[in-house]
């Protein structure tokens, strides 16, 4: 029925609904069938009766159909009818999903059939032919009964597994195998012959079976084990069966079955534990292989004796033999082993998977598929070799040799024979000697002489990846060496893995020691003469007397031959390369490195040359892991060789070759520390402590230790002091002719030519275009004699930052030591450039402290009270007082009229700036002169008149020690627009010309004067102090309120009482109005009460303004804002006191 709406799950839902609705009807239908069959079984005669024809009456139920009602009646024994009815009732119970009832009926049917088989054979307690006359061996009904009983057994196992009862299923499987061992077709005798089992592990299955079973028997057992394994696999994947069962934790529990045959004593037996499917697939594969073996024996016997007795048994076996010849036994066995391999791999049984892989390879080899077998053997051997299973590995290697010989892969044959020669694989000495003789015969071409074309074998074997019969070790005498000094090393050959020596004495044709630098390679060729024999356990062979020869064997070393290296020379010598059993042979060689590098022994190649083959034993020393086990040893060349212990452990295969640094010392001669702005003399002194003279140059670099810029603009170096004084001269903003230095605090460098690499060559730069940098390269030091020293003078200058500087010195030089020229020098000269290159380099980095020469401070103080005045634009602007020839400004309170044409409002400010210069250098300094440089910006509306006081008219030098100070005073009068807001005003800098007391080099420093802050409140007050005050004599104290804003202000004033003064007038004034841009005076009459220094009465002035919240918005109420009160002479009113004279004084 097609879906109606096209939904994806509609058809599935429909089928499930149909199943639910028909389920009850189907169950009732099969229940009625079962009842009908049960009634028919109840009418059967006793099972001991003779066979008879039983007619089944038609049933009255119209919906029930029985095959017995349609087919004609058969002549069958009552036991056969009973088994038939039990099987039908089991099937109907299974259809209605009553698995327990189905299992019971299948059990009855199975037992009845087994009784019929045993009755016909007269075994199992049946003396007569009760029911056996209906089953004749080898008859069609006999074969049908076998198929039926196999099917019933499989159903019983399946129902038990699906019911989560695996133990009854296992018992049924084993019982079925036991019950059918007595069948005549399973007997393994043909014409009175029998054979032993060819597959181990099948003894239990072959027990009681005559002749250990025929191939038919093993085929039947293999099928039963395979089917049971498939049932286990399905139960695990579909039902969720947990295997093995019972679990390991329950092996001590008492577990019983229906027949009571399983208890705590036998639960640990593997045959009574349900394993995973791989176990039963492996049993099936073993039975299939035994079937194959039995078939081959019987087939060979049948071909040799074509005539047999004319008996049913023999004829049946001959018919089965004909059918068996069409079976591919190898494929069947490999398939079962593969299925078992997959199951064991899924259950992470690593050892068993390797074993099964080896079994697969063995079956491939038995079937003649040597190519596949060899692939399996190679993969499995790697694991067994890695996990150190020598016995298993030896068997695999022997099988690999057999397969490789069949395939003609003689390289693989040689490789396997070399490993089998190891005592770890083949412990017996006689067996190892036989394998060695076979190996030598293969290399001589013996087994291959019958071939049409015989090519010479060339086999390269990695000895570090197998069990070697001959091990190799290397050792350098020292871990460090110097250029042109001989470097000694030793190569040791001894007994391989397993402790035993080589199987027989032999000679190596040649040995090649490969280095990371191919020019250092050593080749030792066998001399053919016996040398030193040693003391029986050790033998020393000296190979140090080598000559440089052209490398004709570069390809053998594994290093590609480049076009320019065809005539590369290496070390070559002749030596006794005989290897003796039980004797460790040590070869000593040497190399002479010509350059600084890390030399490493990459490999040791030992060659055995024969007529038709060459064997290379490759020891990859460079790929070995670091070994820190045994103490390093060195064999001494003495009449009785012995080992001497060396520092360190393991194998030292790398040596670091370094240039022997001549003994020179670099130092700086100067007077530290560096003072900012000074030109400082530094002498770079080089001491030659060698026995030979040296020649070269130096590179110097002077930089700020904290700087990360490519070009450091705070540090400069030169060989001429006059060039350093030009830094910043063109960048001086004042443009004064007398300025020739830069300020560390104020100016940036200008007009300086900088090189791209921040260094200049050691040449004299042009005076018109100075080149300044923080480094100089190539300053010649000439020739320095042995045990002598030389110095180079340079000048340095540090600017701006008082941080440590780093003076880098690089000495590039060569020694005049004469060496004996060798052919290696000629080879090395071909690779060197033609220009002169210094071989040695000495680097020194010296830190030099840097400090400021002076510590300065500037304190600005208001000198005059700001006030407003009017000025006609057409009148020339004069001074700030009539005494200086200027206009007389009216300072009376009130609103200044701005209606007059040509009048502007200006504000006047007076300041006193006190500068203190204190010597900070640790040495004495001399100040030649101090000058103020005016730098007021004339383009701004604010104007300043600066007058310097205390700078000295005669410029007399001042000698200052550390901590001494010198003060300088600046009087500043500033005039600015009263209606504009004026920010800070820069005044200029203090120029000081100074030097160290112990030098004649004058230098200049510019110290910036801080900008004046011209921001004022829009309203303030100031007062004048009385000229003289006496006790009891009144004086007038006037407070002047000034309003700089354009709005009317109301001011509140409170005068606090004082113990030393009394005054007339109100103490509290409220809402005192001050007109815009005007001044209002408030006068008090004050009478002193006590003599001495007394503070004036404290006056608090405030006005009300709108409150401002934290967010910057205006609030709803008003708050009081304090108004500052100043003194006319400078400072606030709270900071000054009045000295009151006594009445009778003066």
C-alpha cells in the first residue's frame, strides 16, 4: 500500500501498526497448530513398536492446513513420528515467540533423533535396533536425519544465545560434537590405514573418533564451529552479549546448568567458558586445515591404489573424495583465519593477532602463494623483533628464507640468513655455523649457478634494525676539539645480540666510516695479513696512518656525488680487518678538521666481497638514540690491550670542533661614569697574551642599554671629538651663533647624516658633511706583538637619557702562526672566497654607567597681583611703571570703560622663577658660564619680559663639587588679553657651559625652564601687608576684590576672630556686589595686641554657583565656592605673618 501523504516514516509506521494488530491473531493461529500436533503425538504407539503407516484424519478447523493431510502417508517408526511432531511444535512455539517452549520441544526432537542414530549403530546403551531399522547408514534418510539434527542443534544454540543464556548454548554445541563422533562416515580408516593429527590443538575433537577422523568429519566439525562463531558474533553485536562468559570476576562463584555439569571447579576451564567469535573461527580454521591434510593423504592413497573393497563405507568415501577435489582448501582456511584475526583485533588481543597473521602466512606458504606469505612474514617479523620474541622470530625467518628462495629474491634470503646467524635467534653454535656457510654459499653464487643470467648481488642491510651477529660501536676520545688538531676515534666490532661471538672467522673487505662532513670519511682496506692478535679477548688495530686519496667509493657511502666533488679526497689506509670468534676488535682512526663545525659519525659500513655477491653491514650510528647506560671506555694501544674509563656514559659519536681562540683581552680605559652632554674619551685596549703576533681591526658600537631602536639617537661615537660637538647645532631653535651643542632635555638632533647600518667606516669624514653614528667598523689595530698591547682612542657622547650604555667591541684578527701545509689546505682553499677573511673574532660587551651632570629645579612664584588696565593702541607700550618711562596705569576700583575707541583690556602678571642647579656628577665640574636663552613665542598674544638676575656679569668659572648648588633668578612680567584664556607660556632654556675639572674639553648643556601656568580664576582677592605694625597702633588692611568675568558677582565674606589682632567693622559681609571687569576694595582697621610674628586674621570669601554632579551635568541647587585670597608680594594670605613691634621699641 503506497503512502498517502508522502511522509518518510509513513510506510514504516503503517507496517508496525499492521504488525501490532495482527500479532494476537497470528499467536492464536500457531497456538492452535501446536495443540493439534500435540494431540496427534499423543495418539502415537509406544516408541518400541515396529514401523507402521499412520493415517492422520482430516481436521475440522477450516483455517488449519497440515502437510500430513495433503501428502500420502509414509512408513515411519514411531520415534521418527515423535521427532517430527516435536520439531513442528518447536517451530510453532518459536513463531509465537515462546522461546522457552520452543527450546523444550527442540530438545525432545534432538534427543529422539540422537537415540535413533545410536540405536541404528548399537551404541549409547541401545543393544537392539529400536528405531534403528528406519535409519540405515549411508542411506538418503540417514543423510536427511543428519541435516535435520544439525539444524535443530543450531536452533537450540541460537535460542539460548538470544535468551542471554550463553552457557547452555556452549554445552549444546559441545554435546552435538560428541554425539556424532561415532558415525561410520566420520571414521578415518580406509583400507586399514590411519594417520596422526597434523594440526596441534585438535586432540579433544579427535578423541574417540576412529583413525583420528576422516576429512568428512573435520569438514563437519569446521562447519559446526564456524556456525557457532557466527551465532556468537551476531549475539554480541545485536543482542549485546558480554564475552567471555562467565566474566573473570565470577570465576569463583558456583554456576550450575540444567544438567548440573558446570560448577566452580570447572568454570575456569577455557572449553567451558563462552569465548568471543574469534576463538571458534580459529577452531574452524584448524579443522579446515586438518580436513585439507586428511584429504591429501586419502587422495594420494587413492591415486596409488585405484581398487578398493566394494563396501558402502569405501564407496561413500570415494564419492566424497571426488567432490572434495573441487574445494579450495587454502582459501577456505585463510578465510576462517582472517575472520578470527578480525575478532581478536577487535578485542585488542595483540599477541593472538600476530599469531594468526603468522598462521595466515604459513597457509599461504603451504598453498604455494609465496609472495603473499612473504609480505605477511615481513610485517609480523618487525613486531616480534621489536618485542624480543627470538624463538618465534627464528621460525618466521626460516619460513621467509624458504619463500624468498622460491621467488628468487636472493637479497631477502641474505638478509634473513644474516639475522638468523645471531646467537639470539639461533643459540646452537653448530646451527649458526651451518647458516653462516649457507650465507657464504649464496654470496658465492652457489644456489644461483643454474640460472641463465646471474647478476652480482649487492645487499645493504641495516644492522641496527635486526638481531645482529656482529655489533658495532664508536667512541670519540674527547667531546671537544680544536681546528687543525688530530681527532681520534675508535670503532669496535664484537659479538652480537645474545652474547656469543661470530659463528666463524672471516675478513671484512673494507670498512668505511662516514662523517657528517664527507671530506672526513675514513676507508680501511683489508691488507690480507694478520696483525696483532691481542690477548685472546681484545685486539687493537691501528688505522691512524692514513693518506688522502681520491674517493672512488662515494656512491657506496650513500652520499650523492656532486659535480664539483667528483675528485673529493678522503682518508684511506690498509689494516688487518679479520674478525675472529670470541674476540672484540677495536679499530682506531683519526681526522684533521680544518674548520669549526660539529662532526658526527653518520654510519659505519662493513663490506664482505665474494665472487657473486657483496654484503654491506650498515650501522647507522647517527640515527641511534642516546644511551646513558655504560661508562665510556677507550682501548689503550699497549702490549696487553686494556680499556681505560672516560668521562661520561654511552656512545659519543659527535665531536664539536672549535677555533682555538688566541688569548687576547679587551678592556676600556676611561674615567667613568659618562656625563650627559660631555665628549668622553675612551681608549680600547687590546692585550695579546699569545706567543705569536696578531693583526686585524676592531668594530665598536655604543648604544643605550635600554634602547630597542635600530638607530639610537641618544648615543654617538666618533674618532674626532669636534664632530660630536656639532650634534644639534643646526637644530637649535634660537639660531644663536654661539650655540654649538644639543640639549639633552630640550632639542632633537638635526642636520645629521645617518648611515643605513648605523655604523660608519673608520675614515676621516669631511668637515662640511659630518657623518655621526653609534658605531664604527674597521678600525685598524695594526700588528700587535706577542705579550704586548695596543690601544685605539674613540670619543663618545650620551644625550637625553641618563641610563647605562653598552660599549660593544668586536676584534677581528688573524695570527701569524705557521702551519704545515697539507692537501686538505688545497681542498679548503678552493671553497674559500678570494678576499681576506679573519679567522678569529673576539666579542666583548662592557657596560658603562651614565649619569646627569646636574640636577635642576625651577620654582615659579607670583610676584605681582594680576590687575586690569587700559591702554590706547596708538600710544607706544612702555614699561609696567611710571618710573621706567611708561604710562601711569589707574588701579582704582570700578568698571573700566571699554567704550572708548581704540582701547583694549589687558591683564598683567608678575612672576619670580628661581632655578637651582646642583652638581650631581661624582667628579668635580667647572661651570664657565650660564646664560638664559629667551624662547618666548612672539606670535602669541601673551607677551613676556624676562630679566635674569644672579647669572654673573664677569662669567667667572665656578668650581663645584658633588652636591654643590648654584641659584639663578628670573623676573618675568607677562601681559595678556584679559578676555582670552591663556595656557602655559614657554620661556626658554638655561644654557650652561661646563667641563670636568680634570679635562680641557668644554661642553654645553641646555636645560629647559618649565612653562608658566597662566590660567587664573575669574574672581579673586588680594591684600597689601602693612609697612610697619606696633602694639596698640592701628593700621589699615585693604582687601581688593577683582572680577575678571563679564557678569555681575555677589561675594560673601567672613572674618574669623584672632587672639593677636582686633579690628573694626562687620565680621560678616553678604552679597557684596562686584561689577564685571572691575575691582572693589574692602578696608578694615586692625589693632595689634601682642608683639612678635602673628598671622593676619583669616578671611574666607565665597560665592554661590550652580552645583555640578559627577557626570558633568548641572544640579538643581546652589553651593558655595571659595575665592582665593593672595598677598600683593606673592603667595596666599594664609601663608604670611606680620611682625608686630612692641610699643617702646626704637
